[in-house]
């Protein structure tokens, strides 16, 4: 095998494909990247950890067809460090030789036939098309709320629900829940669960490719796997099995107290208050809601803080405690200037949603405080 290409083009592609490489595997070949050149001037690069497989194809020149598996980290590091000029890669007698200007490397290659064969997961798949910015936004607004505990099964993933006129994404970890909704015409109704960790990698890939150049992102789904097609990159991933929590049953059916407030003012005040929110090691902040004011307090051995934020309140007065991080995570992914917060009691969840519409909903469990 032999080919020539631009160093920057190859380095960029390797950066994307390498996202599927894991150092935790006990299978040596999975620490590598498959390089496969064909007679049409295409170089296909593939990496996989068996849960996610990423493939990208770039154009190369002076091709002698063939294939080899290279150590992902070593090969990527070499290519990244070379000058931004044309380079040549040649495979001979089990060695992979890389030449660029005054540099020449020779590294060990592995047989391509030892690399796991990737089945064509696109056959028999339904297809959904996304605007790239919409997909990135929905992932950003939900993925943070998925559980990071691998033993928790499906709640480490994001539930994606397709209805005839809407798409929604839902994540939950037992302490908070995130729901993002967008209008979308779908030819079939379907629900799938995709690992939040993998969805975050999809977000990074879109950013690496430059979402400005992406017209549409395709999502192909069959019973076992899903494939994202982003320009000349394919990301095949295993769907999570199991039944997702019936999240609609968790949403409060009524609210006794409603607050309309500036998202930025609340965010800034909680960030300051959280500097001293170490009581009980749960980042506790207390919100006292009365009249048209929310008073935020926190304390630790180092001191205490009080912040007052103007708000429009209807309903009774209330005192409630939260883990500051859980509230901040929500406020940071919302783009609106103002939000609505709904409460019932000091020991029941708070619901955050837009002033108008239902494009998002966030449920945050409170922390029990003295007196509640």
C-alpha cells in the first residue's frame, strides 16, 4: 500500500477517527486505526471500540491499493508533528514508512485482516435528517443530565423520541432530568436510547468538521444499531437495550408557586453563592422566595454569603435547598433571557421551562434543609 496526501487533511481525519479508540481494551488491534487505500484514490480510516465505530474517507494521490492497521496514538502523533506539507505513507514488509520533507519514520504495522469486520448497518435502516446546529443544541441541552454510573444501564443514555411532528431528547440521572423538544416532520414514530458519552462525541465530530459546511446530518436506525452520516464521516454505534424511565410520570401535575426570573441574574448569583456552598459536602444553597425577591444563601466554615435576585412571583412564599451544581448545569445550557421556575413544596422537585412554549423542561430535585 502507498499514497500521498496533505499532512493537515490526514491529521484532521485522524483526530476524528481516533475518538473511537479506547486504551482500556485488552484487544491490541482495537488500539489501532485501519488504513485502506483503493484504486480510486480513496483512503478509508476506521477505528472501533465495538460500541462505537468511526469511519472517514479522504482523497489521496499516487495510490497503490492495500490496507494496514497502525497504532492509533503513535501514528496520529507522528502525523500531527510533521510540517503542514505533502507526505507519503508506504507499507513494506510489515513496516509503515512515513516521509515528509526531511523526516522519515518507520513503525510497525498490524495485519488488516485481524481488524474486526464492520457490517453494513445501513441496510434496512430508517432515515432521519437533522440540521447540524439543531442536533448539537439538543445534545448540549440534555447530555449533562444522563447518569455517568455505567451500572445504571439505560439512564447513561439519551432517549430520543420521534413523533410525526416532533423530536425530543430526554436524559435523567436520579437527581435531575432534562428534556429538549424541537418541531420535526418524521415519517415514522420511533424511540431509541444512545449513550450520552457517544452523543457528546458526535457533537465534537460535528464541531471538528465545521458545522458551517454541513448541509444535513443523516441518522440511519435499525433494531440494533444507529449510524450518523456527517459529510464523509460515518459513526456507527450500538443502541442501549432496555426500557427507559417513564419520565412523563415524574413531571409535576400542578404547581403552587411560579417565579419568572432573569436567567443570567440567577446564574451569576448562584455561581457566587456556590463559592461558599460546602455545607454537608453537597454544594447546598438555600433559596428563600418571598414577594418579588429570591434570596440565595450558603455557608461554610470559611464564611457565608447572601445574594438577592429580583423576580416575579405568584403563589406562596417558600424556602428550598438545592445542590448548586445541578441548578447551574441547567442555567448554563438555556439560551433564553428569562425562565419560569415552578415549585410546590420545599421537598418536591423544581420545574424549569420557557416563558413561552415547551422547547425544554428541566426537573431538579431539592436537598432537604433543616426545618423542611
